[in-house]
């Protein structure tokens, strides 16, 4: 960390470095002072990052909880939060089968893609929707990510993204490594229409 700061100072100058540190500190203070604001949570990065990081993110698509569990690697792995965390995955079109691996990976299927892959990116928030925060990108081509969302119904309700509570979304975002952290998505996806017939109401299809 010290080496990184020194390099940053040499390249950008002390004033820019201090401004960046001040901005980060201001955000942390805001987050701590405004826990009621949707999606605003303080940093969840563990002190030993990147030596200790999330090695695998496992999403089980089975309703009603669609559990997300984390496997950590590194010296402090045993002390980290592994979940499980509730989520809400892609709803599909209503007529397609998101439980099928091929269909779930098709563009515009509104399915969360099943299979094994690596984290493709990390973003602060979704473009055009700033309250959908702490994105951990599953499929950059389709703009599919794990992210915080104010609504986590007990059935698939998104356009393919995986909705999480703010704490879980930030924990995953802050401790994943692009190209290293593995994502495993499996389990039995259930058509929201079938759940609706069982007495549940399908939410909107916003990401």
C-alpha cells in the first residue's frame, strides 16, 4: 500500500493525492452518517486485501432465497463473512426457460447466466441508475452483475442481474479480483409465473 501511494504521489503530485484521499474520506463519513440511504454502506474491504480475497462466488438459483455463498482464500480467509446472502436473479420473458444453460446465456433472454466464469469488472454504480450500487460484473457483454437493490422478492425479478442487499453487494465488490475470483451459477431456476400461480406477485423487470 505504501509503495502504491508513493508511486501515485510521484506521478500525480501531492495536491492531487491529498484531494483523492479527502474525497475517499468524505464518502466514508457520509456512508457512516447516512446508513438509511438505500445502497450506501461503508467499505467492506478486508485489511489483508488482495492477499485475502474472495476466491469463489456461488449463486444457487433455487427459489425462494437464491442463496449466494462466498469462498475466501488467503491468510485471513477463515475470519471472513461467507454468507449465505439472499438474492433475486433474472426473471426471463415468462415463456423461456432460464433453467436451461444455453438459454440462460442467450442475449436478451432476461436470464441470469448459468455456468462457471471469472469476474469481468467492478463498477461503483449502474449507468443511469445510481442507486443500484457496488457492481461485480458477471457478463460485461450483457451488462449482467451482482449489485445492491432496494427490492429482493423471493422469486426471480430482474432483467438478468443478481439483486443483493447493500452489505452483501459491497462485500463482494470490495473483495473480488477481476479475472481471478470465480463465479459459479447453478441450482434450479423457477419461472416467476409458476410462483405467481402459487400466490406470489411478480415484481417489475428493472435490473
